[in-house]
C-alpha cells in the first residue's frame, strides 16, 4: 500500500469537462497551485485518447517537479493504466466504483505501491465503510455533497432520488473509517470551510474549476480555503 498519500486537493478531469478551455494548461495550473491528486476520468473518450491525456498529465507533473508529490490516477480503466505504464508513463494508480473492476484485481495487477481508491457504496454507507475489507484500498470516495450536473446519477438511490451527504454525516464517516475519505459531488468554494472541519482527507472537484472563468484562480481559492481552515485541526 502507498506509504504517503495526500488526497487533500483532488481534481477530476476529462475531455468533456474542458468547456472549450485548454485542457493541458488547466491541468498544469491546478498542479502549480498545489493540488495533490489528479484523476483522469471520461465516459466518452477512447482508450487511446485516455492514454494520451494520461501521458500529457504525467509530463506536466514532471515538468513542474511534482512527480513525488502529485498522484496521477485513472478512473475505472485498468486497461488504460496498464497500457500507459507499459509505454513508460508514470501512473500512480486507479479509482474504481462499485460496478467497476474489483479492487483486488487492481491491486494484483498494479502492485503494492499503487494507489487504489474506491467509491463507497451509497447503500448503507456507514455499515459499508465500517465493515468493508480495506486490505486493497487506500482511500474511499464519498458523495455527493450536492446534486451535480457533472455526474447526474451520483448518489442515485433505489427510489430514483439523489442521496446527498450532510456535514454531520461526513464528520461521522471520517471517525468511522480507518482509511482516508475524499468528498466530492457539487463541491463549491463556500463548502470548503465547513468540509475542512469534518476530519476527512480531502475534497474533489470537477466543475468548480473547469467551469470557472479563471480555472487557476478558482483552483487556488479552493485550496487556500481548505488550508486556512485546517490550521489548528491537524
């Protein structure tokens, strides 16, 4: 398992989230202001496109001298991670959901030093986090905090309604989990002060950065708010 993992500021991005902006510049800007984790995620891009975006992102991380500080993950696609690694691209791991490839398979093929993140089950969430075997998992992803257009089915319950998470629930989850938790789903700047006090490992965002008029400033504002409000809590 990864000895040092920092998921405090976590940016999820794919071609469909670029909103006509320079995707490479956006990724570089986010890394430059201090984001610690970048996840490549797309439900529309081909494997070839995802490998290329992973390569470009790894090159940006290296260019900025952050290869030992910033974790590069790919969502869902173990094939993309393995192909990228085979091409000499530095990919640190994978994030999978409940319906994706099992975490044990990811760990088997990626090795003990890889990062493997898992989206926690929305059904019986507290029991799931309390009882799930975490031997192959480095962190849980939980959400949504709010409904989000980026992933409309995020938190969709069996009754067709979206299950969002309160700050009190998140605080309790952080106490319950023996591994770090990252919270996302509609997270905005105004949420960060309260989120930072819950004891979670970090926040993840997509549109709060990608949809902003100035993505770099938006990314900086989010991470600054997180760091400022964490003072005295660590």
